[in-house]
């Protein structure tokens, strides 16, 4: 139902052109769940927000590619058509509900505003305020906010962080969209509330058949929610596959680093968690080779000189890494790298 093909997005700033997304390809199936994983600055949020064309048009340039919804290119839609899509066909839960919700409006009125814009009443005419308010209360009950008939008249600052996130979900689901984009939906929430939010999203997906794109750096969220996973770094997809591919058959060193940094039940108490040294690349001057090369402990000469080709490991699993090149003398990540001898000049570390 949704396909992103060779998407390139740049922002024109005082520092120069920031090449935030550099040729992304991904797709979302009807009723599916796709996770886009990566640290801050990897391009995952820019990719997701491009689906709704939420970026400032004065500084944003879509330099190439297509975003197709049912075969139609969203990038060719005008603002009027996009306003029809936002909230009705595609909705988004933003990362920080406190800054995303309007502090001067009650949470009920914010839901009512969406309903009045997109929905019709029982008589198939424009929905009235009374009916919209009743639906807003039903939505708050659906996301399990206690005393919904009272909470509907409260302002965002009167609710807890978890309740505000639930309001965001209620707003996003108000018009039963086909696609729900959740940008870091559990950030800054305690572990118990995180689990409740994830379970709520799964239940609503099951009931409504909604397709979900979840953007996160938390691999625990991915394990709980996603069927398909895309790993981004430096504006590029470095690995993609099913959740099983990424967790049990990962091939890219960056994916390995992300998973090594997650605590698990087998972790020894006296052993420190792994970390990925260094910082993401400067996308004003992106590297010509692999974007992860400067931080990769397996990096070779060629990694700094040439972007690796995409390797198809199975029908579901893709990876972009020089270690997968048939001519590479070093073992793959999955074969437990131990440090092979240097054989070819282009591959010397």
C-alpha cells in the first residue's frame, strides 16, 4: 500500500546542504508493522515525516525518488490534497506529546477539531459538536484513559506523560487511518507505561487493521512490535529484513553494535554493555564510502572509498556491507569475525 523508492531529501541551511536522506527504498504492506531503527541523525524521522510532507518547504528539497500511496506519488500532491490525507488516511504520533499538543486547548477540543475536519455525523452530514464530543470521549476510553468524560475537558499539562501519549494515540486514530506513523512513541515513559502503550498499539492494529510505521532507537520496542525492520545510518539503509533476520541473522556491523548495546537476561553483572565509539557522519559533507566506516571496527580501505552495493541475502533480507563482497578475504559478521590475514590491497584494514 505504501512504497518509498530511491528517496533523497535535503535541507538547505546556513551551514550548507544537509543530505538527510540519501536514496531510501522501503515498502509497507496492508496491516503490516515496519520499524525504522537508528540513532539520532540517521534519517529515520525525516523519512517518515516526508510521507506526510511535514517539512518546511522553504528549506526542504525532495531531490529524487517517489513516495507512492496506492500507486500515486505523494510528492506530486499539492497542500490541499495533503491536508485531506493527514489525519484521515495517514496519521502520526509525535515524539514529545507535550510539545505536540496545543497547551491552550483542552484535549477533547483537539480531538473534536480533527473529527470536524474529516468525519461525518450519523446523518451523513457534517458532524456536530455534540456528536464529535461523544466520539472524543469514546476515543479516550478506547485508549484507556480513566474518567474520560472528565479528562476530555482537561488541558495537556493536567495529564501525566503516559496519559498525554494516549491522547496522541486517540487523536491519531480518531479517523481510523490506514497508516499510523509512531515517532519514538515510548520515549521518556517508564517501563510499565511503555509496555502498556505498545500493547495498546497492537490491539488497535488488530481491531482496525491499521498498518504501522514505528520509528525508534529502542530494539526492545522493535522486538515487541515489528514484523519488518529497516536499519538506517547516515541517511542510508544499511540493513533490512524481517525481525528474525535482524535479531538472529544480522550481517551489518552497525546492526550488531545496536544489538550489543541492549541489556539482556544473560548479561553478566560484572560485564559492561557494549557501546559504539564515535559520532554519526556530518551530512553536510557525507562520506563517499560506507557512512559507518569511521566507527566500524571491521572497516577496510575500500569502506572509506566506495559505498558498498546492496546484497540480497534472502527473499526478505538485504544488507549493504563490503564484508559480503565475494572477493572480500574476511569472514562475515555472522561467522564470528576473528581477524583474517590481509590479502588484497583494496581490502586492507
